[in-house]
């Protein structure tokens, strides 16, 4: 069982992390063999509701944490070029379990601390990595690779935490596009236990015929034949380039 410590009472972001985030972190720690998670910066006052806050809204409501990982009494550390296998496994598992914002870098928060959490609001589902200066361009390659591997293979935990508002408007059948950076697995049924038929690349357009919980039944070929199921939170509605009402 993973031990959680922090955040320290003296930290600006000293509020507890959300239960959803704690489930994600605990699941990732179990997968990666992490013994202790030290939270150095946790939740903060919601913007407009209190003064104890800093930076962006990612930490509001405890939806993000800056943390360190401990294995057998040793706090893991990394460079901008490489990271320990246990840290890579943790990041991949956290992304697979539903974390969408992950940051790290020696020039960002030092060689031991990583940021793991969700978006800037409950409606922000963009998957993003970053490094120094909070810039995606500065994200270490090992961080990008580990996170994208996880986002490409979401786990049952990620699916169980998806609620209607998390589907970003994906409740109505119609045309959608894949927004997962590393592609989206097409499965034979609505769940990770079903085999993956293939991976649909980023930008693939398809027709959703029906939504069921966290999954969407899709027609990829556009011929009216059902091809399988995909994880719905990695779809976005396709916006037509043509306005209704005729050509001007």
C-alpha cells in the first residue's frame, strides 16, 4: 500500500488533493512499485474564493499535485535526458489512469519533483506535458514518451472516473475526430478487456452511432457498418466549415 505524505502546512498550496487524483496516483504507484508519494504542493483556494493560491488554476479543488516518488527509502531523481524506470512506469500509469497534465524538468521544479493532475478546469481535457517555464517545448523527451504511452492505452480506472461533463460534449451521435496525441485504440467491445483491432491516428474522423458510459460505438469507414468501440473522452465533435443557410 502506498503511503501519502504532505502537503506541508506551510506550503501555499496546502489543501488536500482530490479523491479522484488520489485514486490515480495510488493506482500508478502500485503499478510502478512506488512506496511513498511525497506531496510538496497540493490543492489551493479556488480562484476568487480565497488568497491562498498561486499560479494557474490546475491546483484548484486539489486537482493537481507537485510530488516526489520514494522507492525503498530513496527519493527518485531524474535529468532532462533520462529518468529511472520506476518513474517512467509511474508517469505512464498515471496518464493511463486519467491524469491529463504532467510536467517535469530540472529547470522547472528541480530533479526530483513532478507535476501530475488534470486540466485547468473540469471542462479542460487537453493532454499536455511541459518542462522549464511551463512550456510544452521544454518537456523532456522521456516525459513525453511515457505520458503519451499512457494516454494511448487508458485503463479501467480512467474510464470509471469519466462523468457526463467529462465527455466534452460527446453525448450526441455524429461526426467526431480522434484527439489523442498518440492515437486511439479501436476495440471489439466497450472496455479495456476487449482486444484492440487497431490504433486510429490523431485526427481520424469517424461516425459515432451511440454513446454508452465512457465508450462510443463507431463507424470508421463511413459505410454504415459498425467497426468497434473507442474511449469517448478522446473524441471531439467535428465542426463543419460551412455555415447553414446557403453560400454567401
